[in-house]
């Protein structure tokens, strides 16, 4: 078995070292991506919690604003409305059209 020349051995060792360096850099890049994705996920979860709390607050406010007692009071105080007198309420029959 003939011995390889020193230049050829250096080239082989250099290629192995370069491949190793590439693998190490790939591993580092992958870990950095995992960490960045973790931070993004954490931020998204925080935003979701904030938005869910805002939704609950807005639903409670909507319920308060549309409560029938409050609307009745506003109709009387601001618009001067009252209960309808006899004869002011008319029943309307709905007619269904066949298709």
C-alpha cells in the first residue's frame, strides 16, 4: 500500500476539519433558531392572554351597556319615551313565501 503525499494528507485532514466546522456551525444555528422561536412563542402567549382579558372586559361592558333596565332608563331620561299607550302596539303577521 503506497503512502500518500503530505499535501494529500493535509487536504484530507482539512476537508474533515471543514466538515466538522460546518456541522458545529449548523448545530449552533439550529440552537439559536430554537431559542428565537421560544421567545416568539412566549411573546405570542402573552399577547393571547392580554387579548383574552380585553375580550372578557369588553363582553362585560357590552352586557352592562345593553341591559334592558339601562336601555329603558336611557329611553325615558334622554329621549322622553315611555310605555306605549293602548292602541299604539300593532301585531304584524309574517307571511312566508314558498320557494
